[in-house]
C-alpha cells in the first residue's frame, strides 16, 4: 500500500500551490495590471501559467506578463472580488460569432474594402454615435460566412452574408473623431 511522502501532503481535492506563475498583464497609466478572465459559467478568474511557452501558446507572443507567486496573485485578486485562480487554462472554446443588427434587418454585415472608405462611412453615418466607435479589420479568407460585393456600379461594397467569426478579426481600430477635423484610425486598445 503506497504511503504519503510527507504527512502534510494535501489531499487530491485540496489546491496545491503552483509556484511562480507567468501572469498576463495589460499596460496602464501606473505601470501594468493583471488581466482577469471569465470561466464558461461567467465567474471572474485570475489566470497564471506555469511557463512562458504555455502563456504564449494560449494568449499569443504579444501578451505582456509578469512573474508572481500563487499567493501573491491571490492576494492581488481577492480585494477585487476575484477568488478563483485558473492555472494553465485551455481556451479551446471559440468565441461566439458576432451578429450585428444589420444581419437580421438586411441579411448581411456592412463592410468596407479599405480604410479610406471606412472613415468616409463613419463620417457620413456615425457622427451622432457617442462614445468609442470601433472598426474591425477582417481576414476575408478566414471568414466562415459568404462575402459578396454588392452595390451600384462604381461603388461595390463587401457584404458578409452571415455572422462574423471572431478568429477572422485581424485587428481592432478606434475611429478617432476630432471636432472640425478628419477622422483617423488608431489601434485599439490604446497603447500605454
């Protein structure tokens, strides 16, 4: 009969400290802040990885990180009401596709073929929209819905006839609007 190596070994159901973790962070005005995620049921969770390779494989090479011990990460998350810690998560479930209202009302998602056209459409149709206006850059070859070029002669626009699968999003841009000046595109979220 096997015996425990140490009398204080935890039971299998007890959480075992994971040791130093690679914790994903985002830049902020005062340095950086830990990123928190949600479990499939929607509970907020702190996340740590046991290696940089695992973090990069899950969140990408551009993800910033810091090293923290598990107790330090728990102490950081607890005052924010985050009591769950997920180590080496497997984000395998794809995000649900995005279906804007125009998909129901018109049967397709309006798109633009180039940044200049996107800015012109933002200026003519979205000037009254308050708050942040975002535009997504799509990899047309990665879209799972059919794309058709439609419109009047000389003004053909790509229309996506179905929801946008999120893995086709290459980049997100903010349409920066300045009173009395032209709009411009800036990377979203803003750096630093």
